[in-house]
């Protein structure tokens, strides 16, 4: 009994001063349910919704919840500015306050809130935690084989060029210690789309931070419209070699 009590105490400590940065655009079908699911498994964690002017009223649902839930915050940007800038603005918001753990996750349940306690626990001993599809115990649900193959190939391509020791280098379910974000040169981030996830891991690795992966099962959204497109794969082909080139140029200087 005493051991279980101690474990719960450690888990609750890991939740305090933790913030999830969650970008949204037209997530009215998911936003209420995802916030409730997060609260059930990690009741002390705060959530910052970074909304890019969703025309479907996502921000209105968030404001209504904020009336009775002081763990929810809204950063309304007014127009669609992209995933990378949403996370960077969210990180800046968190670092301007006293949060010690900063997480990022999607609002569409492709990242299950049930994995949050494991990620926060892993951050007790690591600088950066990756919710990984590509290690033992992880995987993808409801994707056709060719989409899984494309995702695996994208991670392998990025690892080969950047030499990042992360199996799921394109993962978007992350937990950073505050000190990690303070050491990553966020001002140097240039990716504007999904390559942002690769660039952050690359910069973390170059900063000498300890990165660990915990297994997750990733599932496709059941409600709303996917933001994925063929342009993302084309972006990766072009931008990942540029990341390596920029790093080598900075090193020579």
C-alpha cells in the first residue's frame, strides 16, 4: 500500500507546472472531448489552445470551458499561420510563465491522452520525451500499408541525413523539460510545416540533450478533416537536407 501511495505522489508531482501546447484549426468536433480526456488522466496539467482563427467556432467552445476550468488557456492568433509558428508561440507563452514541463500534442485523438502520465514520468530522467510509433510496443492503427510505409520511410530518410538517434523522428507527441527548450536555439528554427518536428529533434540532439522514446499507438482521426497532404512529403524531401546544410554552415562559422 505504501509503495502505491508513493508512486501516485510522484505522478502528481510530475503533473504540476506542466502545460500542453495544442494547436487547433477547425477542431470543434474534438476539442471538448479531448480536453475532458486530458483532465481525466492528468487533472493537474494545464492546456494552452493555440487557435488560428478557426471559422467553425473552436475558440468559442474553448472560451466557454474557460469559464469553469482554470486549467485551460487560449492563445487566439486570428489567422492560419501554420503548425510550427503555433508551437513556437506556445513555447514562448509557456517559458514566460513558470511551467517546468511543456508538452505538444494534436487535438484529434491521434495522440491519446492516456499516454500523458508515462511521458511525464519519463521526463523525470530525460530532457526530451518522444511518443514513438517506431519502437517496441508502439505502432499505428487504421492506416493502410502504404501510408505506414511512407511514414517509416520519412523517419528513416531524416535519420540517415541528420544522424538523429530517434526512431520516430517525425513524431508530434512530445514532452520537453523547460531547461531543454531554453537550450534549444528556437530562434534558429526555420521549418514552417511538419518538418518542424524533425528540426526540433535535430536541434535537441545537437544541443546534447538526452532524448528518450516511449511507445504509443497512433490512430487516425475519426472526426474532422485531416491536415495531411502530399505537400508534406515534398516539403520533407527538400527541407531535411537544408537542415543539415544550415547546421554545417553554422558550425564552420
